[in-house]
């Protein structure tokens, strides 16, 4: 979850960033680099089913916006791109109050990015479902969806989101240096349900 206490919205939640990332290849480049770490435009092209010219161009656009950095590890002919540190830590904030966006293009970009974010995580969860049998039993038991219904008012909803974020923040680096520690992603999706009759 993005830090909501900083001065203004984080760079990764501005309308300019939504517009920049409301492009399937740019969104996928950022997601791939966050998941797999730094790599070249050629490797990105192979992984994403694109071509080197396109991934190189879009990587430069993302770098110009401060979302990617050139690691300096390239060989002179190719750059090794990585996600900028603050973007890697916080991700791209796709939680937006759409009623606050008056520009139709900005609204379309924000909504596209939010849908793409959900699609990306759904794809990752489908991958886990297929791969889990090869993992140790504790990982099979503890990973996956855990859906729970809660009943809250508006104030409690805000407190719930903040508390979930605080728990995830406490665990951000908890496993550092621990043998067997693996990265996991926790997607918090608070979604209103219809009223019961």
C-alpha cells in the first residue's frame, strides 16, 4: 500500500503516471522488472513476446519518468534496466477515488491501470494454483486466497486498511538473512458487497 501520510500523492499515483502506464507494454515491463529484477530490453522482449526496439523505447520512457533506472551493468551496447527503488518499495498506487477525477482521459487511464493491476495479480494467482503442488506443504497451506467478510462503517474501513498496511509494512523485510525466506506478494482488495435483503 502506498504511504498516504507523505506530502502529496506519491509519484506513482499521479495522473501523469496513470497516463504513462496506461499502455500494456509499459505496464508489463514494470511488472516484469518488479518480479524478476533488472534485465536488458532484449531479455524483456523475449519474456514479454515483444521486440527489442519496442521494449527499449518503452523502458527509456519509463526511465525518463523516474520509474526505471539504468543500473550501469550493461555492456555498452545494451542497458540493464531496473525498477526505481521507491517504485519497487511501494508499487504503483491504483486505488483512486474516481469521483475526484474530472478529466475524461485521466479517468480512463486510471481505470485501465486499476483493471490491468487486477488482471496481473489474477494471472499470478492462476500461476500459483498450477505450480503449488511442487512447493513444500507449508507454502501450499499458507499461500493463496484468503477471503473473509467483515462488517465495517466508513471510519472502521479506513482503520482496517491502515492496519492491514501496517502489518504488511512490519513484514516487508522480516525474512532478510533467514535461510529459506522467499518473497511473497499480499494483495489487499477491499471490495464492498451488496446489501443482504
